[in-house]
C-alpha cells in the first residue's frame, strides 16, 4: 500500500501529538500511535498506564479503538512514536491486534521519534506466520 507524503505527514503529526497526551506516570515512557484506515482517515492513540500494571493500554490499542469507533474496519498503515535508543516497535500483543485489522502482511509500520522516522517494517516482518481472521471458519 502506497502512502502519500501528505498522509505520512498526517500520521507522524498525529502520533507525535498523541504521545504528548500519554498517561505514563509510572514508566515515564510515552508512546503515540496513528493508523490510516481504508477511508484515508487518521486515528491516533496514546498509551495509558494504570497502577495495576496489567490494566494499562498501549498506544496502538487506543488508536484501534478510535478507528473502530469511527467506523473503520481496515488498517492500511501505522506509525508508532517513542523516544528510545532503538526504534520503538509495537509490542507483541499490539502486533496481533494490528493483524486483526490489516489486509495483509505488507502493511507498513513506521517507527519514529520526535525528529525522524527511525525504522520501517511490514507487519509480516514484525509478526511472521501470524494467526488471523482467515484461519477461522466463516460465520
């Protein structure tokens, strides 16, 4: 899927803005994510921590919730923004969540910091031989 320069700028801006709204009082590790849906809309989310650690929510999961609420059904591209020595990629659980809404393994996932894109992957590279909706019988 080809993402235009305008769409890429929108995704980066949305993910960076979402990161600024992250609720990360425990880890101090703020993450923002932005997803492009099949209608060309951008949906952003941030990580939300909780004192009961397993109850927190990742930025990608927050962005997926916004996408679904807006009527989106497909993720065509994703951007994750975090500040670390290495590019910040989606965690394993979020890779699987993205897989649920991706059309194929070629969905691009860009990892950026506050200044630049630091990595580009496909969902298939991040989650090889994944399990998805096509593995289940149709209702």
